[in-house]
């Protein structure tokens, strides 16, 4: 390997060619094309039309699998973005030792219904408790209260 004056490695033609070529796997090709797919969707193109054009260009994947791949890639990118937010919050912790025990992670999503994954279960149990009759022997009888 040759290095130039700045210490950068030169003559990596095969490595540079990998940046231009699509990956060998279908999901890899989808990851590489995802920014362009999202741009086309934002412009108003239908997902099916995008899939048909990719199929004509040689990416042989069923429409259902295409949609699954898009969902997986989107969720992976959202998860990675959330990790970046947490990573930048850790960089701002005093001491800058990236001490995970001291760092309080920040969320890019505001606290809401997704903040507590069991909120719906708790709410459902609360409704069930109100709907059914629970006898309390210590509660005075209605007849005794009217006397």
C-alpha cells in the first residue's frame, strides 16, 4: 500500500469499487437504495411502482418482502438515530469518561403513550376492576345507613 504526504492510503481501487457497486445480498441492496426509495416516496410515488421499477432493473424480490425490508431498514435507522442521540448525551456528561452508570440517556421521542409499554395493560385491569362487583365486608349495608 502506498501512502501520500497526508498519510492517506492510495491505490485501493477494488475497495473504492465496492462503494459504487450494489451489495450482493438483497437486503444490502435495499439498504444502499433506501435513501433514494424514501425520496421517491416523499415525492408521491407509490411503493408498488418503486418495487416494479427495481424489479425491472434486476432486484428480484417479492412485493411483500420488499415492504418487509423497507420496514426493517426504517426501524434500524430510527434505532441508530436514537443511539446517536444517547451517544451525544454521554459525550456531554461532566468528566467525559463516558461513564454509563452516571449518564442519564436522553430520548429523541417525547414521553407519551409509548414511554410505558405496560400502560395499556394497567389501564385495562383498572377498567375490569371497576366493572366487576367486589364485596367488601367492612362496608356498611345500605339499610343500616338509612336508619
